[in-house]
C-alpha cells in the first residue's frame, strides 16, 4: 500500500513539526543513507518516523535523547516488502517514485492510522 506522495493531510498537520526536526538531524540521516547504499545493504534506505515506539526498522535517533518531536528508525525497502507494506507488484512503482537519495530523504511517517511516504530535500551544503 503505497501512500499518496502529496497527501494534503500531511502538509497541514505534519510538515511543520517534521521539518523542524529534520533540520536538526538531516546531516546524520544523509550520512546514514549514504552508508546503507555504500555498504550495499539497499539502494532504497527508508527512515520510518513516529512519536510512539513502532516495529518497523531499528531505532536510530530517539526523540528523548535528541530533543526531537519524532523517533527516527532506519530500514530499507526489503522490510516493507517482507511486512507487506508495499505489495511486491508495486515495488517497481515505489522504485520509480523514489527520489535521488543523495538529494532527498525518504521518511515513512506513522501517526496512529495515518501513514505516508515523504521525500524531504536535504539542505544544501
């Protein structure tokens, strides 16, 4: 189930708080994305974010330790396929929608019933 990439609910309710956090952690996420790809774990790193604990990926940056609104987890597309969050027949659609990971961070926002993939551009150096 691939979510709409321009979900209007996302813009209003979440974008401000996500952006505020992202500015603080973008360099760390960019480096982690690079490491996942350079070590050949996956060409499609994904950072699930949630305010509560959740089972997808491994906790990477906890909101308490870092003074953030969101917990940041790290995983890649294979786990989304295994958990049937992306249907295998939609994998190619996901890959074609996946933005350049050197320029964009792929977040998977989870808040209650709301879930959505979001691509946020990394700040320019």
